C-alpha cells in the first residue's frame, strides 16, 4: 500500500525520524507480492527500508478459526 499518499507520508516521516519500522504486507487482500511492492510501489528514497529488515507476510484468518485454535483469543475479545 505504499502507493497511497497517507502510507507514503507516514513511511517517509518514520524514515526521516529514524523510527523503528516493521514491514508487513498482505499479498492476498488488496495487496501485491513483496517484489512488486518493492519495484513498482516504493519510491527510490524509501528503497532502503527493505535492506536491513525482513518483511512479514500477513495471514488473515477467520475469527472462528482463531477462537477454536486459541481459546484465550475469544476471552480477550469478549
């Protein structure tokens, strides 16, 4: 989602302020594969954010599956 103005502004601000970054991407829901994001959506001045970090692929699961697999999840959300 680096092509969205708000996301770009926040990413640039974090880099300018040397704030810690966690890179997360969702290739399934409205996203793209990481290489596409790097090559097509990320402006040159932000390419450095990928150098020393591993991007985490976001996996969405349905709440019901999470509740059955992790009972404390359903208690925390109640």
